């Protein structure tokens, strides 16, 4: 049987993003979408997949059925091997640097429509023995996160980091609120009020997942493909795959 990625624990983030793009492509017919998804999961070309028997296609589509489920929650590790890097996750809000928080805000403000997960994760995954942004190329780290970090780990880390950020913002907001009550200068109180309003918005965004959580994206994928096998002929059977596929 052809090797195929058959779980979120072995599906790299970058390939997952390609599958998301395919699932949103409205011009693709069912068979073409099936073929494109299987191509991502197997690394095989369109022509190589076309030459398979119905039995082989059926085995591959069964293996691809994991895409209809939520990514599992994985244990949080002390470090991760991500391509050329061994990285350690930020685990405490108090250890976050101003640079990390500013970069996070910059990435979240990006409205280009490109996926931001690898950028956001690169803020909170720092190479072992390094300071954030020093002694390594952040772009190379983002590239390796895309290419090597499994979706299951990316999902777990994204959820964890949003929790860390929520705690961080909540503590700052509480401190500012206490300070604001003691300040008598009107201009200073106005500045603090604006800061509090910004943090309140930030907290609301974090608590909603800001649309960047992997679980949010996996839900969108399931909605695009169908929430069950019966509702999703794309991943249902070799017959539907073959009859829907056209050269």
C-alpha cells in the first residue's frame, strides 16, 4: 500500500494548510478535490494516484478519514524538535518579553489573509539556549514549523499559548485598573482608560480564540468536507471517489 499520512500526529502544519485551501476551492469538483487532498497526504502526483485500483483508492480514502475529526490534545513537552531547531515553549506569562508581545500583536493585526499559525507559534517557541529573536533566524523557524510541526502539537501549543496570553493580559488589566483608581491627574487617567479599553478588547479576542486556533480551523475544514462520512462522499468510498474524478 502507498504510504499516507493518516493522523494529525503526523500531518505537518504546512500540509494541513494546503488541505484547508483545497477544501475552500469552490471551483473544484468532488473528484478533483479528493485527488488533491490525497496528493498532499501521500506525496504522489495526480497521474500516480489516477493509476491506482479502486481497492487501493478505498484504502487511502479510509486513511484520510481522520480529517473529519478534531485534532487530539497532546501532552505539552519541555522541548520540540522542529526541523533544524530544538525549541522550548513559553510556559509562564511573567517570562514573556515585551518583544514577544509586540510581535504577537503585529502578527495578529496582519489582515493579508495568509495563515498566521506558524508566525504566532514562532513567538512562543524559542530555540533552546537562545534569547527570543537573537542568534537565529525567526523566518527559518517559521518555515520549519510549517514543514515539520504536526497539527496535533500545533493545536495543543496554540491553545496553551492563548491561555498564557489571556492570563498575562488579565493581570496587566487588573494592575492598571487599581492604578487608575489612585491617579488624580486627568490626562494620566485618560491614558490609563485607553490602555484598559485596549486590554479589554485584547482579552475578548483571546478568549474567543481570535479565529486563529487550530480547533477553529479544523471545524472549518470539517464543515467544508462534511461532518460525517455519510455527509462527505469525498472521504466516503472508492466508488464515489472514482466516479467523481475526471481527468
